């Protein structure tokens, strides 16, 4: 039997599974250039500025919706009118809920503004939410009841109920509610509905379909038609190779 022309342990010619030629390389996808990066930085700065200004609205809403803490004075000290009331922690809860709502809205708005996302946009979103929260805190405390409780008690008189100043006790949680909610919403929307990167393409074609090697011995007839991808078929006239045995006389 004739041995195969190509040993099985060596790669076949034009094998589609072998490594690409050394000169080939994957065509990279669209990468942002210098102009696009500058545009993203400008957009991130604009987002941070807009969210900071939106902190004015958050501060006014916090001032309007926060429960008031009633105080009363007896000319010697100032006391809580309702010592078992929960109004003292109501200001913190109201600020956190408003911050989460603003984060949800701002995250969706930034995603709709630029679906491709980008690090400058996420940084602007987080920085704007933090600065907006700080501004809202300042607006609420500035336009709320005065922080000079003793002077206010003397002004209203003995036994008269007045409101305590608007304060935040859990400052860290209140300040981070807006930026964290905005980043989570934006990153989630980008991962689910953002554009996908194009698949890499090879600029040098390779991997043509494999064709069986031709019989170098030049044999014809029955042997040439029985060739396979692993070598030539049985030689014509070989009874044992062809499966035919001579008849007994």
C-alpha cells in the first residue's frame, strides 16, 4: 500500500485552522482621535456644570419637602416639643430619596445625550452629582430656619413653637446618593443598550479550502479514481489491495 504524501503529524497545506501569516494583523475598530477626546472632555465638563446648577432645584425641593422639627423654649433652655418624634431623621431621608431620584434622571439623560458613553462623561456625571448635592445642602441650610437657636427662641418668646434649623446628620450617605445612583444607571444602560464594538477583520485572506494532493506517480485507471485526502488508492492490478482474490483451479 502506498503511504500518504503528507504525514498526518504535519499541518496540511492551506489549513484553515492554522495560525495566520506573520504579515497579517487584525484591523482595529474605530478609535477616538484627539478631536473626539477633546469633544468628550468638553461634554463631560458641560454635564458637570449642568448637574451642579441642578443642585439648586434639589436644595429647594429638600427645603420644601423636609419635615420640620418643632422646638419650644421656657426662657432657660430650648427643648424638643415632641421628644419621640422622627422629624429629626426625616431631613436625611428626604435628601437621600431626592438624590436617588436626581441620579436616576441624570443617568438616563446623559445616556440619551450620548449613547457611546466614555470615561469623561462618567466622571462629569459623578462630579456634577457630588457638586450638586453640596450646593443643595447649602441652599437648604441657608434659606431654611436660622441656625442660631438661642436668638430665635428669644425672638419668638416663651412657650412659642418654632422650627429647628435644617440639618443633615448622615452627610456622607446624603452626598453620595446622587452621584452613585447616576453612575449605576448610566453604566447599566450603556452595558444593555449601548453600541457594540465591531468584530475584528483580517486584512490578509488565508485558510483556502483544502484540496487533496494529486498522485505524483501518474497512475491512471482504477487507482486514480480511488484516491482520497489521505493518499492514493490501491494500485491497479494488485489483487490483495483491490480486494479481489484469484480463483482456485
